[in-house]
C-alpha cells in the first residue's frame, strides 16, 4: 500500500496535512525510508500547492531510530526536495509490565516525538 498516492478525498483536496505515526521497514512498516520519504515529498508539494501549508510527517518506528537516521541524512542531502515537509523524529516505545509473576504481562506502546522543524 502506498500511503500518499491513494485516491482519497482528504488527500486529493490537501486536507490531510499531518501524519505523526509512520513506520518504516526498520520495524513493522511497509517500505524503505527512502521510498516513504519520496512519496512524502511528492505529496507535500501537492499539499503546498493547494493550501500554501507544509505537510508534517513523523517516522515512529518501534523501539529504534534507524529510520530517523536515514531520513535525517536524506533530508540533509537534498533540502530542496523536502522544502514542503516538516519532519518530526519519533519512536514508538514498547513496554511490558507484570506485577504478579503468575499473571500475563501487560504490553503497551507509547509514542515520543522530537520536533525537527515545524512551520505549520
């Protein structure tokens, strides 16, 4: 599935302007960081053309920052391509809790984002 090429009303109208929960194949996501960012840049240009606003996007892989490292390098090496993207660095941290060894663990996830550059 390609996130930003789907024919959906909110995407077509440029209403969809923020995605704060995306995973790369560095955890359980569908694609490489570079492929996702290429789609994000293309979509961000469309949003900017329709609204004059940037598209805000976060990578929030599970328990690692490899996708963020890749994204930062790609953006740094080609700032013109990503000029309509506000990139937010994030991670989805997984936790387990077991107060009683005879019971099952309770598992939950929490998102943590660090603002990279935002001009919404």
